[in-house]
C-alpha cells in the first residue's frame, strides 16, 4: 500500500511539472481495495477495472517504473507508451478502460472464459459508484447469473462520481444489493484485512455457486482527475477527517504495531524503503525515450504475420509488425 501511495504522490508531482500529460486519475486513499483483493487471488485469476488503474497495475505485477513510464508516454511503459494513465495492461490484467462501466460486461466475458475452461479461477470486474447506474452493468449481472459465471463484481464506492455525491446520483446507495438476484456484500474498503477476507469468501462462492457483488466503501483523497481540485463538492475538513481516522495505511500500521507484529522503527524503515524505491523507479522511467513513430500501429493484435492498418488518411497505410 505504501508503494502505491508514494507512486501516486510522485505522479501528482510530475503531472504538475507537466512531465505527465493528458488524463490522470489517482488511487491514493483506495489502496486497501486492490491490495486486499489481490491477497485472496492467484495470478491465474483475472482482473479488469476502470480508468483509476495505477494501483491495480502495480498489484498485478507491473513495476512502478513501467507504470510511470506509461504516464510519461515512454517506451518502457506497460503499454509501450501508447496507452497512458487509463490504459495499462499486464498478464491477467485487462486494464484500465476509459469508457465508464464498459469493463463490467467485458469482465463477465472473461468470467465466461473461466467457466468454459472449467478452471477454479475467477474474473474480478471493478467499477465505481459513478458507473453503478450504467445499464450495461445490469445486463452483465443478468448474463452472469443466468450462466452462473465465476465473476466477482466489485463496486469501489469512493462516495463521489466525479463531483456528484452518491446521495445525489443514486436512488439506492446500497450498491451491494443492486443486482437483486445476485448475493452481495458491503465491506469496509479502508480495511485491507476486511477486503482480503471478503474476497476469499467471494471467490469461493463465485467458483462454486456463481456471481457475487462486493461493495467496497472507500475514499479518494485527490479529485476525480488532475483537473479537479476535489474541494468544490466536498469540504477540506471532510478529507482531513478521513485521512485522520480512516486512512488504510495508518489504520493497518496501528493494528500490526498494537498486536506486536512489528515496531514503529521497522515501520519507519518500510516507509523509507518504499519512498526510495519509487524514487529509483522514477529515474528509470524518466530515462526511457518516447516510442518511435513506426510503432504507432503496432500491438493492436497479437499476430505472427505483419499487417497494414489504415491511418486517419484513407490513402495512407501504417505497418503493424509481427509480435507473436
């Protein structure tokens, strides 16, 4: 969690220095969600999420340097500098999706693949409270229940869809009950251990019984994106109160110190190591160069045969290299 926190703070700093361009949605405050879920998954399970994906990319195995390089538009990036903040991918991690809610039916499709292969694995499809009213989500619920797909639908409820509170946007804010015919859980998304145990239960249910919904009640510290200061629809005191009383890192730190798993000195060393690691990884990302223009049409497909792709000019063709 501390590495993710430091990485997001570094991304914030570099965005303000104009090293990062375009959209950028930070995950700080929500670290317990991805870390807790991942703790109950295996690398054979699949995850797909929305565009607040940096933390998920890291916990699914993408190094910090590759995540930051993707933000910078550099070759070292996990999408070779061509995806940016919203489109990060790795093995068994399907992004990073820019269209609100569209990843949920895709997640149902990935769950169908698990069922088709008769594996004991699951697909986790994450979305936010802002996407929870999308019609395609309910279509995905319906198909998942009809076919008893091994899907865990995760609503990361950070209480605001862009600048609109859940109370203003949703007739029912009990997102875990929304599917009706699919069982649901509401979980403290600021408690990494609660998320881990809930996911353990949810995975067992999904594999043996079919889909389940988890609502993780969490909070984002930054605004919706870097263009949003995050103070026009909520007060600074509200953010300060959550940081003080519910921060996922601080609360976990206090628990493990209290029960004797570690000491304050060891925690300081872990925090310092995480900060140093992000600094080193940032230097690697900054040293990477921008992708060559010849690569602009590559990696659309996995193919062992070179292809040509139409460009914006219908009379000009771009080359897609073999990559299989």
